C-alpha cells in the first residue's frame, strides 16, 4: 500500500532554521565589528554626542573672547549706572550711607576685577615633561598624565586638576586658577545682590510709578494677572486711549487742534507722563540694572552652589562623574567608596583657599591675594594613602 508524506511542515521548519542562521550570522558579524567587552551606555552616549563635541572644539575658542568682552561691557555698565544714578539718590537721603556704599561697593568692585583678571590671565597648569606619579596616558597628547589631570579639547592641552573649560574666562579652570574662578563668582554674586538691594527702592519707583499693587511687588505677575482678569475691558478711559494714540501711534486728532498745536500738546503730555529726557534715561537705566543683576543673582547663585558642593566634597566637575561611576560599581560589590582627595568639608576649604587661620583668611580671601595653591598639582596627598609611607590608612 502506498504511503504519502506531507513535506510542507518540514520545509517550513528548514526555512525557519535557515533564516535564524542567517540572522545569527549577521548579528555575530556586526558584533565583531562594533562590540567589545568595554562597551557601556556611557560610551554609546559619548559617541552620540560627538557632533556637539566637534562643534565645541571648533568654535568655543572663538566664542571665548566675545564672552570676555561681554562680561567687561555688562559689568562696566552696571558700575556706571551706580555712579551716575544710585549714588546721587543715596546722597539725597544720608551722607553716612554714601560713605558706607563707597567703601563697601569699591571693596566688592576691586575683588571682582582682580579675581576676574587673574582667572583669565593665570595658566591653569600643565603636566611637566617628567611626571613622578603617572595615573594614565593621554590619548591626545600621547604623554603621561598625573592624577586628577585631564585633556581639554578646546585648549588642546592636558590641565592639572581640570574642572572645566570656562568660556566666560576664555580659559580652563584648573589647579592654579580654580580659586580665582570661584572667588570671582562669589564676589560677583555678592555684588549683584548688593546692587539689587541698593536699587530696589528706585526700581520700584520707576517700574511701578504710582500704581497701586493688588499683591506685593515680589509677586508682580500675580498683580498683572489680577489686572488683566479682574478689571473689565471697558475700564480704559478716553484719556488713556488718546494718550496711547498720541504716544505710540503718532496720530494727531484733527477734530481737536491744528497739527502744530497738537504736536506741542503731545510733547507736553509725553513729558508729563515720562518726564524730561534725563528722567527717561534714569527710568530705563534703573530697570535695566535691576533686571540684569536679578538674572545674574539667580544664574550665578545656582552655579556657585554647585561648585560649593564640589569643593566641600573635594571633587571637580569631572571627578564628580568619575567618582559617581566608581561609587555605583563598588556598591554592587557591597563595598563603600571613599574619595581619596577629600579630608572633610572644613579641611577641603582650607586647602582650596590656601589659608590656615583667621589672619591668613583675612589677607588671602577677603582681600586680593596672588598666593599659589597648596601643592604643585602633579602629586597629591590623599586621605587613604600616605605617599611617603605607602600603607593603607583608611578603608
């Protein structure tokens, strides 16, 4: 008796097996070309960010001088407005306050100018030809790197204890100018707070004029919302409409007066509303100064808080990522990571600012000082090992 076998299921299994083999072969080929055991998501992210890095490497060095000029112009404008408008306003109130502002304001100004100049002009430090302690080899410079040294793609050099490349300084922030960078931030932040406090009354007078506020001035957006939503649209008077047309549209109502008289009246109305030209300049300058300094207080304050945290922990902006990665790796192994360059918050600040007692704090922190940081930036004393006696101190 003849037997018949259905070969369609067998053909489907063979075809499926053949397809899976081809897919596996393509996958293995791809992995041999692009994959290795050191590949991580950080490497993938760095590869994806390469276009941004390329842009920064090519154009950051050209943006740096523009940023430096911008800092000089903006700072100079704030100082000029203080001299021209704020000090005369303070003089009308009390001569004693004028002396206070002259002393305190110039102390801040001298520290800002000094630390910014030193931050721009001081070299952050580069590794010497002979390195006594080698941490790794720089792939760009093809040279040994000491501990805490990293390569700057903008400067195209290795930087001792590199924190970051600052476009506002047009310089890298490293071992020899890190203190200048932080103190510049601190004194600039303090100076902008000082200007905001000094100019607040005059700003409130020029910005709000005689307008009655439904909410405190600090929450002016709520007042604006109340003004828009809480007042009917028909509240606008004929005089307000006429003033708006005269001031903003240059419309001369022919049914009122001849053109010449109308122009004179509109000019008079403009002066009555805004005052004469010097008062208009006062109005614009005070508002510009207060808004500029308020923005700097917020932005620079956030940046300074970040660096304050890093200095307290004995880290740089680069090391915080390296130590974080190492901390997660050791946590998986049930171990505790200890930053070898941290000696406690107070000692870290003493090392960073370079003072030992209250007397040196006065001369080296509160007043401009060109003293060099502790150490040479090549070899580092650590909290876990003593270089002179290489035995484990703290686990």
